C-alpha cells in the first residue's frame, strides 16, 4: 500500500499552511540530508526540547519528500476534526495493550514499506535536563525498530527552543531565530536483530540511540554533554506534564 491520495492531500494542506509560518518565524540550516535512507522507510529519533519540535522535524522531512508519521495518543483520534486529520495523514495511534494493539504495528510496517518516516521521540516527552541535553530514553523506538526491521536515523536540532522555550506560553518572535538540524548516520543495531527482545536488549538499543543523538546535539551546540544522562526517575520527577517538579513519583 502506498501513501493514499487522501494522506498526500492532507500532508499538502498541512505543509502549505505551516511552512510559511515556520519560514516567517525562523531561518533554517539543514545538514546531513544525504544520510537519509533512500530505498526504504525508516524510524526518526529526534531530541525533544520544545512543543514545536514536531513541526520542525515534520517540515524537514516533508521537504525531502518523506511523509512524516508521528506516534499519537489513541484518544486524540476520537477528537472531532483532530481525529479525522490524524487518520487522513496516517498518523499512528498508540494504544494500551489490548486486542487491537497490533494495529499500530501493522500500520507502522506499511509506512516503512511505503518509504515514509516514523518519528519517535525516544525520551517520550520534553527533556527534563536543566540544560536541555537528551535525557534517559524510553524503549519504544528500540522495540519498533526490532519489530519492523526499519533503520533508525537520529536527527538533532537546536534553536527552536529560542522561538518557543520549553513549556512556554508565548512565542518569542523577534529577533528572528535560526534552527539548525543535522541528520546522523543510521544507528547500527545489527548485532541485536537476531537476539530475543528482552528488557535488557531494549535498554541497550535505547542507550545506543541516545548516545548517537547526544553526539549530534553536542555537535550543534559546540559544547560537551554531561557525563551522566539525566534520569527523571532518579530525580523523583514526574514523567509527564509541565508540572513535573511537583510531587514525587
């Protein structure tokens, strides 16, 4: 199954609506485009520093003729208009373990076969690191890569947080900001492909993804990353929500 006419029309509408806004808000500098796989779909693992990151990454992929597909909460698909748009664009619902839990995986496989890009934020939420470095990752991207066989492509960006800081309530429009984005080499996980998908394997693959992503972020920032990755659980922080410092886990 290739991208449907409906999905392409939906992407075209969203792109024609959002791209002019993004170009007005910020300049862009993209590098490493040649590292994107050309003969297959793939999983994109970006860093996550602000709520507008999905638009930044989606903008980049769409400009490379790669249709961006995000994992989205299944409940959003029940919201009027929003749900219809998500379904039309073939976004992937993340469901609880249930009789229908295989449907997202089947859709993900279709998207990979169609040459699309599946965007999975390995941190699961905006980084809790005070200096916005990539924090400890979740295993969702690793699991999806091992289940589908899709390549994992780390993509780092820096600058969007100056337009809309983490958990901000307003845009910072002036002066115009620059967003730099770099594509890394696909993460080599060939040594894990034939191993049982245990918790330990998923953790190892996830750390390999986070390490590759951190190198790219350090390259963009021209700074040394911390020697220890930020772990919200160890810091007694909530894993979701903007009030993550309130209360204990």
